[in-house]
């Protein structure tokens, strides 16, 4: 199995999303994963759910994901934006994160689980995003 296919499964990505590139930095124990989608895809508009064509992309964003073994893992993507004639231009919903979050849904779930068993001060060690 190729590394891009492995990370597609690890991240739980489904069509139209795919892993385009992975960078491993052993010295810093970090994995960076870039995801993208094919051209020509339509997206549900986040307000009215009408299928709209791609308008453009927001700037690249980075989300902290669960570790890959002992390596911190970060997901990179340029979120698609769609234009609805009624509501204007907005970012399409992403399957791995809530709007404006710095963390993937799986990482957030993990953080909540940690907070159930420890103090907020002790749980701060899981947030190493600079």
C-alpha cells in the first residue's frame, strides 16, 4: 500500500478527497499530509445545501490530527469556496473539521476524552500547535 493511500485511510478521507503529498521529518517527529480534491467537483453550499460549482479556494490551512505512532500529524488543505447567488461566497464544509477549528474532529474527540480523566492544566500538553 502506498503511503498516500495509507494516510487516506488513517485520516478517514472519502471521495472526493485524496492525499496528494506526505512529508516526514524524523528529526522533529512530525508528519505533514496534504489533501486535495479533483477539478470539476460540485459542493453543497453550507447554508442552503444547493450543489454549487467551485468558486475558488481559501488559503491553505493546517489542522492538528492524531499522532501517527509517536509523530505529530498535521493535515494541510486549501478549503474550497462556493458561490450561491442567494447567500454569497462561503467555504464549503470539510469532513475532517468544524469551521474555524485548528484541530481535526478525531483530535478534538481525543482531547475531550483526555479532559474527562485529567485537569485542563495537565491536558495542555496535547496542544503543541505553534
